[in-house]
C-alpha cells in the first residue's frame, strides 16, 4: 500500500464503493437470465431459478474478486459480464439446453486461459501502441458515464414507434420527469460537490446519502419500479427497507453445465462460431478494462502495461470458466472498479473487501437491494470525467494514431460495447499504416487481431452462410 501511495482506510473505502456501484448485478443478472427459456422451454435453475441465479452470481463474484486481489494484487472486481449474459439469453439458449449453454462458457474460459498460459494474450496486449491503450481508457470513461446517465433514467432510448431519427432522449418524451431522475441529479450534484471540496470518502458518502434520500422519496411517493411505472418508477431496485435483512440462498444452478453438449445440440460449426464470438468479446473487454483501471490508478508503466498483467489475465480467464460452471454466465472484470480507484484504491486489498461484501450479499440480498441504481451511478459519471482527462495523452495532430483513437473512443458509448470500440480502432490503425506504405510498423500480432475482428464484425453473415 505504501509503495502505491495508499492506506488501509483508502483500500477499504475503495472496496466498499466498488461493491456499491456494481451490486446491481446481483439483481440484474437473474432478471436477464431467468426471463429467457432454453430450446426445451425451461428456465435456468428451475422453480427457484431467480433466487438461485442471484446467489450464484454473488458467490462467483465474491470468490473470483478475492482471488484477483490475492493473486494479482490489483484493484479490479469481477462479476457476471453484461452483454455476455444477454447474448447467452437471447442468442444461445434457444439453440440448446441451459446446461449446454453454460458448457460453452466454460469452454470459452478454458480456451482464453490457455491463451494466457501460452503467452499469446499478454503478447497481444504488449503489441498495442501506447496511445491506442490511452484511447481505450478514454473511451471506457465515456462509456461508463453514458451507462450512468442511462441507468439513472436521465437518458433513455427512444421507442421505435416514435418514428424519429433521434436514438436517445433526455428522460421520457424528451422531458426530464419523475422523482428518481431528480434523486440522481441530486446525487450527481452531491458527489461532484464533495469531490471538488476534496472531502474524504466523497463517492461513498454520496452513495449512502442519496440512498437515504431515495428511501424517503419512495416511502412518501410509493413510486414502485419502472416496470409498473414506466415514466416515474425506479430503474432497477426499489429503495424501501426490506421486511427481512437476511435470506436463505438457493444454489440449484451450481454445476449445471454440459461441457460438450452444445456440439450435439447446435452442431459443430455453430458451436465454434458462438465460442469465437464469446471469446473475442471477453478477450478484449478485459484488456481495455484493466488498462483503464491502471491508468486511473497511476499503475501503468511507460508502455501502458499494468503490474502483474499475467496474474490479472489468469484470474479473469478462470472467472469466465467459473461463471459457466456455476450456471450464471461468464464472469469478467468490471469497469465499475474505477469508482473504487477514484476513492483511493490502489491494491488488491480493495478487491478482497469487495469480494467479501459479495459473499455477505449471498445472505444479505434483501439489504443490498435497497440501493437503487439512481443512487449508485452518479459515481460512474464522475469517474467517467476522471478517465476522460487522459485524452491529452493522444497526439491529435497525427492522423495515423488520431483516427484510430477517435474511433475507439467514440464507438464504445455509441455501440454500448468495449470490444467494438477496440476492434474499430485496431482495424483503422492497420488500414492507415497499410495504405501509407508503413505496414512494417504494425506488430505482426496486430495483423492477426485485425483479421479476427473482421470475422467478429461479420459473424452474423458468416453464421448464416455456414449453418
């Protein structure tokens, strides 16, 4: 801690803040996975599937985040990957049983682990130019700020029936309305005020204070969730004090996977293409996340490499496989860890704290569900600003790096995908170097990665063609 300019208090505070900003996954993952059925019409986990998925989500997140802290000594938390779980629910489960789908996740994680142990994944990371790594951090900063605004209801998607070319809007019907949005605005104003006043624990204090405000607002207005009150309800958790603080967990999804069943259910070609899609998204999401966290914490070396990169990637790969083995989808590194770093976290102790809180959440899920997203996500907006400051490290006068950096930065929030931003940046970098006759300046591994991203972007027509 002293080597990295931190203290015990900062590490504990940072770990708590990280947990608060990502605890939503305990509720959101069951909503995504349990809402889908497999090809046999079965829900994941059976009758108690929703609570089982929640318990399994907290269990794997807790164990793997603690492992990240102990093995890699890095302030990075892990949990079920958003996007990957939705892909599993929407695109994969209809083609096979849930056990087969989770087996796919285990296979994907094991393949990435092999790539780490053989040095390939680390070598790719080293092959990326330093300024592109900076662009990845900046893009993720914009991305998580956008996530904050969307999850709070301050920014919403425009329904297709509106027949407008505008994809997003402020509030509902282009107007900010509803008490939850006001709670978010107050929370954002509070965290910014505390931050610029250099108050210790600014982010944590803001989350707690805004949660208390949300509980008061809900107790007076009885707003309910956005599912029953689309224009004025809370986005995810309804902030009201639970009848019971603790609950008995169910673990019916643990071990519910078939390692090779997908090959029989969906066919060899389809299975290989699905694994490739999952693997490439997981592969580069983590690369971008750990770079952004390291940059924000001041832990990167002159080449933009985090300390103990191999350890970080090994734990992340194991987490992907562990998520599948537990039947809760692939676990991956969370960019919300940046909120803990913003609070002062610099070592793996913060991850241990976050992991322990996830394990406690297995039994204290009703208490965790008190915190609404409107109270937690103001921290993401502030951290997005902090990460955006790295943009000055990019040479915007050099088109050879500026254009790839721009595409990386802008496409992450625009496509809601870290991987797509990274892929577009890599492809643009290779293309520009090639057309300017500077192909020799491109690391050989970047040519390989660019080719893989071409396949990734064209995965749908390729799948249709071969299946």
